[in-house]
C-alpha cells in the first residue's frame, strides 16, 4: 500500500501563488507516476498535472503556463507550484500516484485551495 499526504493548501487572492506538496510512503517502489487532480464544488474531478519518475509531464489545458509540477524522487514527494491563480482554480486538490499515468491507484485525502476574487 501507498499513503499520500498533501499539504500547502489555503486561501490566496486572484493573481497570487501557492505551492502544494504531497509526500508518499509505503510500497513506493511500485510508483512511477504521481500527480494532482482537483474537484470544484458541483463538478467532476479533473486532471491537473501528472509527472512520471522519468520527468515526463502532462498538464490540463486550463493550467498550462501557470502551474508547474515537479518531483523529488529522493524524498518521494511531488509538488505543484500554482501561479497566476484564478477564482476558477478553487477546488480540493488531490494527490494521486500509480504505476502508470493511466493507472493511478492511490489517492490522498485532498487539500483545499481557495482563490478569492
């Protein structure tokens, strides 16, 4: 099993920046991909960004150029740097991990990011 613990959410004004982190523990040798999804009130959970152990990244169109995902393999931690935040970025951000970007078996409990206008 793999445990994921997010941190770093909070309240920020539009145009501001925030970084969320996710630390993985457990049977982490099985993990290749780590990333972030988000779920806004009344909406479905959606992909934000994914990064593989080799450094390949995938971003949602809505965050390209504003968000950057990075990974510290030595610390088993993935980060999401969010810049130029918009009110529509308000959501619970969930960390996820798995053996492949399309097979994300593990999920954190989420961290709330609120962007005020």
